[in-house]
C-alpha cells in the first residue's frame, strides 16, 4: 500500500436506535444455567406432518364415510400429492368432479374406492367413471 | 459441453390454480378476470377455442359467457402466489441453477444434467410438477433462452409434442422457424414486428438468417442479440437473483366511480402505504413520486379527464407518512371536481438502497417541508402488519375504503386460510 486513503468521519444524519425487546428473559445475575449447553431447537409439527411442503395441502373432511380409520367430520387431512397412490392408501380423488376421501384397493385386478364405514357402499372403478387421483392422505388432525 | 436451457411455463396458470380445487371445472370453459373484474386475464383452452382474446373487457363477451356458461373468477392473487411458489420449489430440484422469470415461468439451466435424453427429462419435469401441485406445465428446451422460449411456444401450440420440445437439433429448429411468425420470438414486440415486416422479415427463420450487425444498425442491440440467440449463441444469461425493482407502481381500478376529493385521497394514500411497504421490503428509498388519476376510458358518454403529477423529494425516503403528505400535495394540484374517477395510482422512482446515505442538496431550499423520516417507526409498523395483516395503517387511508375494487367472484384462499380449506366427502 503506497496510498493511505483518508476517511472523513461525519455524524450520521439518522442516529441508530438500538431496539431492546421489553421481555428479554431473566437477568442473569447468578450462575449460568447448567442446561445452556444442551438447548436444542424446539419441536415443529410441520417437521412431523409435512415431508414435501410444495406438494402438501390441507383439506377438511365432511361426512362419516371414513370413521373406521379415525377421520371424523371437520377433521383436517394432510394430503401429499407427490406420494404414489398404491392399493391400500387413503386417497383424495375427484369422483365425477367432486373431491372425496376413500381407501384405494385392488382385488383380482378390480380397483375400488372403499369407505371405512359399513353404511357406505364401495365404489367400483370402471371405464365410464370420471375418477382422478388428487393426493394421498398422510395424517389426520382431529380436535378433541 | 453443449448448453441446454429449459423454459418451464404453466398452462393457463390462473385457471389451472382454480381447477386444482374445483375438479368439476376440468374440461369446462373457465376464465379469470383482472382486478375489478374488468377484463379476461387467463383463459382455459375451451374459452380460447371460443375465440375470446386475452384482455378483452367482460361486457364485450357477456353473450358468449351466458351462451356457453363460462365460469368466471375474480383474480385470487393469494392463491396464485402460493401455487406459484409450490411450482417453483418443485422445479428447483431439477437444475443446479434457475431463474424465476414470472409468476408462472422459470428458466432452468440443464447443461450437463440430461445430455442423454432431454425429452425424457422434460417429461419427468412435467409429470412431477403436475402431480405435486396439480398445475400442468410445458417444457421448451434449447441452447439459449430465446430458443427455449420458442420451443415452449411450440410445445404449447402443437399437442403432438406432448408438451415437451427440444430445439437443440438444427434440422428440427429450421423446420419450426420457417412456420412460426417472427412476432412469437421472445422480446420482439408489435412495433419491431411491423418494422421487420416492412423489411420482408416474416418468419422466425427470416430473422435468424439475418446478419446481426445489420440488424443492430437498423434496430438495436437487443434485437441483434436475439438474432444470435436464435442461432444458438447465448447472449442472455440466467439471472438467478431477482434484482431490486427500479420502479414501484401501485394502481388499481375502483369498485365504484369516485367523485369526491376525500375518497380519491384515501385510495391514493392506501397505494402510498402499499408502495412504501414494498420499498422497505427491498430495503430501498425513493427520491421521486408520481401519482395519476383518470376517468374511465370505456365510458365515452362521461367527460374524460386524466392527469398525473410528479414530485422530486429533497431527501430520499421510505416513510409512508412522507409519501402520503407529498401525495396529498400532488393530488390537490391535479384533482378537478365534476368527474367520475375510475382509477388512480402511485409510482415511485429514483429508487436506491437505504444503506447509501441520503444526499442532501445544499442548494435546494425547496418548498417541500415534508415530515422527517422515521425508520424505526416504519420497521415496527411492518413487523406488526406481517403478524397481524392490516393491523396498523395511516389514518389518511380511510377506514371503510369503499373504493376497493370489485372481486365478486373470488374463490376461497384454499391454501393460506384455515377457514377456506377445500372440503372432501
């Protein structure tokens, strides 16, 4: 370095104000907590319920056709669209344009949408039926 | 290694977003309307097939709407923004670098990612996105952004492509260029198209075979670069980081015509708040503000009036109160009683980073003694509003906001509000 630059120091036109949160915790007057070194992150339900955020949608259940697997009216279902709908999965599908939740099954090459409630009939999937899989239900959120 | 750029573009994006939650509308004519339910901004294939053009005012097609039972939606930007971020984050997994180009399209750099079978890779992208999000997309590929964009246009237009097309192959490229009009090339606007036609340049091929030097002389550097890009020579790089906006505009049509100063000022003040919020979000300050007001251009019976005014701010600011005070002054200058105003807007320019110290102009003892800016106060307001939307506003923006635009056909906020979840039986 042959040239030393001069730095002209001027007072800032907007003095910085340090914001101090009102409740910043207890004042540490004594010994530091022995647990300080063991502090880890808190538990986040998203981590448990949502594997693929971009493909995960929440929908609300109506009716009692799936009571047998613990889906009650007004429950929130966690739906992952990226999971493949294989036989045995609880799926959301658009049946003749209407969204419905049922169990997808296959017995002897026959695909069916089964309710988990004996009062509801099974739906046999045939060619004329307008049925599109919408996603796979991974969890039920049920308020008690 | 041969460069390979892909442009992934969502099909009829707003309509597709609505259909994800309304599967009963698949295969039926659906259109989404602009702010204030004025014009058509997104059309399903069925609506396009009826000959309804983009941007057409609703009142001009009322008969077709009734006759074909077209389902109309007001724009639900909350839903579209959420669905867009789902599409974009799904795409991220497919390429080491990506440029989100707009709400419904992104460029992906696939160089070295899929040199074997680009079509199969494009197909995988399509299938993954539609399965994860429900949004159908088309994938266009080529050695440059301009060619990727052209490939995407062709993939959308010709369904036998299966929604995926790669223009790396020279023979296929020429074949396509010969049948596509030059107006479809990325960046070639209507005025340039007109001038090109006068020179006998009609197809994309006509343009691609021009000398870029000659084109630069007759047009400009951008058109010349486009010629090179059409020949596979990359001139436009992927822009991964979105640059801060150099201009912020907030404008809207009103739900009803406004005649009084008070109502109009409320709307202007609200747009100042929104614009200032955007400004602070990108950590910038503005040195210049314009506002405009106008009557409806569609109603030729009424007296027409349209004015704008600009103020240069002595000190660059990001304070809502400064902007509202300045806007009040501007509005007083251009407001005339006796007109039915339909739209107003606020535009901020001379935007730069807030970390650059304000330039005080020694010789500008101007008349604008505006409230001094208070950054901590504004930061606090933003913080509170992020947690409790619209909790704090400047009183000048009004409480009733009767001027808010119409959105009578808006769909629920399926993905962002617990009260609005879609129901399944």
